[in-house]
C-alpha cells in the first residue's frame, strides 16, 4: 500500500513538473507582444468604412517659417493733431476715442468773444476798402483830366493798398478758424466757430483736459485723428534674421485675440540700422484694409524663408501617442504597422519627415482610426 502511494506521489510530481514546463512554454510568446502591439489588421469592410487611403512619401518644397512680432502703425502724414488756432472755450463735443469721423464733420464747437471782434474788424476793413477803391478810382480820373494832384492820387493809392492788405489778412484769420469770409455779413456774425475733421478716419486720442467750458489754448491738441487708409505693419527683426528678409516678400500676420483671422502683407521697406538690442524694423503693407486694424495693435507674423526640398507627407498621416510621432506603414493584406518617425517643418498641410520611408506605402487618411483600433485590440 505504501509503495502504491509512493508511486502515485511520484507520478503526480512528474505530471506537475511537465505541466509547469508546458505552461512556461505557452507563456513565452508574450515576450513578442511589443511587436504585435504595433501591428493592426482590418477587414475589407472596415477598410471601406474608415475611407483609408495610402500613398508613398514624396519630395516637396518645405519652407522654414520665421515667426516675428510687431505692431500696426500709421505714417506721420496720416496722424492729424487738431487744435484751436486762436484758442477759445470748448462749448460742445461728443467725440470719444474710437469715434469714426468723415472729412468735414464737426468735431467740436468753440466759443469766444475774439471771434466777434475778428468778424467785426473784417467787415469794417471790407467797407473801408470799398470806399478806398472808389476814392482811388476817382483820383485817377481827376489826375488824367489834370484836375487833381499827384500827391492826392498817391495817398489814395496807398490807403487802398493798406486796406486791401488788412482785409486779406483778416480774411485769412477767418479761414483759419473755419469761417468763410465770402459768406460773412453784418447779419451772420457769430460768437462760435466749428472745428471740422480734415480727414476720414477715427479719433485716436481726446485731450483729458478738453472738457466743456474749459479754455483751450492755441497750443493745446484737443483731438488726434488717424487716417487708417495707409496703415502698415512694423515688425521687429533680430540681426541674425535680417539677411532672410527681402523686399516684396509675403508675410502672413494675425493678432492674439483672433489667431484664425489671417492678414496678407508684403515687405516694402527694410531698415538696415541696428539699435542697441541688435534689432531693426521691417515695414509691411497690408494687401486689404480692415477697419479693425488700428495703430498700436500687436501682431504676430510668419515669414516663409529658405525653401528646401524634403520628403514630406500630409499632416493627417501623423498620429501622436505618448508624446511620440508615428505613421502607419502598409505591410499588405490590410495589415499596417505603427512606425515611429521624426517630424520636420510643416507648410501648407504637409510635414517633412527625416525618417527614411522611401518606397513604403503610408496611410495618409484614417491614421487615427487605425490607432484607436490598435489600442482597443491591445487592451482586450
């Protein structure tokens, strides 16, 4: 009986050993899961469902994108400072920074007693001039008829010319404050004058001291206007990038607030003088005017430089997994292998690849669908 039990235990031990070895042998293929985890096979039906497309890598011209910063600016001739030439009290205005104005539009109304005096002086000088003209003409007739002296004629001529000078000077003063002397009569004398906008544009600044009832000096600037028709982009370029800039080079710009809204500009002027920070300025013209672009606005710019040929794929061919970039390479029979690659520059929807993929069929559409299927299969 003991012998039988011993034999049984011996057989049991041998069986356990054999089972353990066979189990270890079966578990060995798990070491190859890293290879299997990079491959995915799909059925013809799934192939149609995800609209998968493959193509070979091709050489394309890929440019380096140089990113710059700058500001929208306006040339000095498009910035207008508005003041009151003869001074006066600000009677009324409804201008605020950002207000759109048209040429000839009233910006403010100024009031002062000197305007009354100026109109009075002009009308008085005009009447005297009319009398002096008639007297001068009468003396010329008398002198021709030998009925008047030369001295009297010369005095009449002098009086006429003096009053003519005075009248013209007063007329120019009236024009300076916006009054038309040709329309001025004794019935249209006014104590106020209107300040008109000399350009189409908008109000960029309003003098904080220009409140209603405040006396405005001739040297005070009450408004600053901007004519935005000639705005340009002023880019800051470092010394190392200056040789990459060329006149006529296209530049794509956008603001931080609206990064999806792109504006096309072109380099029109390059300043080759460097400042203490080893930077200079490059001026660009906007191809189309947009009223939302105002001087002082910060902009981001992208300039395509150094166009080189490189192997490239559509950007949709790439997938990112665990902070690494991959593409799917076709192995035939609807089997695809996820292959790690090194990406280069991106331009116009194509990305350069520094990894050698020549001659291989690469998935360019449906790559993320393959990634999802591969990872779901692995997790199962």
